[in-house]
C-alpha cells in the first residue's frame, strides 16, 4: 500500500490527511482545516472516504487555487472525489494507476486536457448523435478543469433562452418562434440595445483620446 499527503476538496469544507492507494482500493483519512469560504477553523471534524479501484472510470487533472496538482476520480455510480497533492506525488499516483490497470478505467489523463479530450473523439461522437448536447457540454466542462467540488471552478452552461415571460415554451418547435432563443451571434454584453449603444459611445470616446 502506498500513502501520500493529500488535501480533499469538497463544496462544504477542505480536509488535509492521508491518501492511501493499493491494487484494490483508495482510502482517504483527514481532518477539516478550512470551511467552504477557505477560512481556517478550530475543532476539526474528520473525513474518511473509501472506494474500490474497480469503480473508477475516469481520472482527470485538476487545479486548486490555480495550481495544477490535483486529480479528480470519477466512479461508475456518479460519485467523484477531488484530491490535491504535491506534483511529484500526483505523478507517482498516475504511474501506479497505469501499472494497476483498473478494469473499468477508461480515461487516465497523462497529457494535456486538450489532447486528452481530442483523443476521446467526443466532438465526433456528439456530431454523430452518440452523446447528447447536455452530456457533451458537461464533458467539455470536466476536461476544462471544472468540478462540482469547487465553487470557483463550478461547471457552466451557455445561456440560450431569451423568453422568460411566456407561461409555456416549446424548445422543439421548428423553426423556433421569434424571441425564444437569444442571438448567439452576439456576446451577452451586446444583447441589450441600450447597453450596446452605451458601449459603442464609450469605445468611440476612448479611440478619440488615443
């Protein structure tokens, strides 16, 4: 069994402790050191997590406080766990996982997020209707480093609806009625005509000053 110092990141708290790994399972034992606002706390509560390596399907790189030294483990029941290590420990853990070859591990990120994403051919699968648009956008979020365990990097989805006054809407109507979806050819800041006019005036004034 291998053991590493680690920090576990969750929405409600941050824990520091020991991350243990062997051919069969992963275990983390730690104490809470910060709350969800990253303030240090007293009277630390404990946290213990165990899951089987056979449950892990994806392992992706993660950054914490803008430092890329973390890993998020995704399991086949929908759970995931976000841990933060020293860079050398993360590299060793990735090598151990590669050597252990867990039976259901489909993605073990050893390269850049962009390259790993391309290798999985997700865009091609989406274009061929093998995965839904929702799943595709979620996958993009995950490979961009976003996580449900960190509010500063929470997944985001594009704002596409413009009609918030009708009692009912039919998003499947073809062609869609005018005003149902926002104009995706414009950035959000240009959707409001008054705001757009003001921005244009400010831009012209700055250009005149230079």
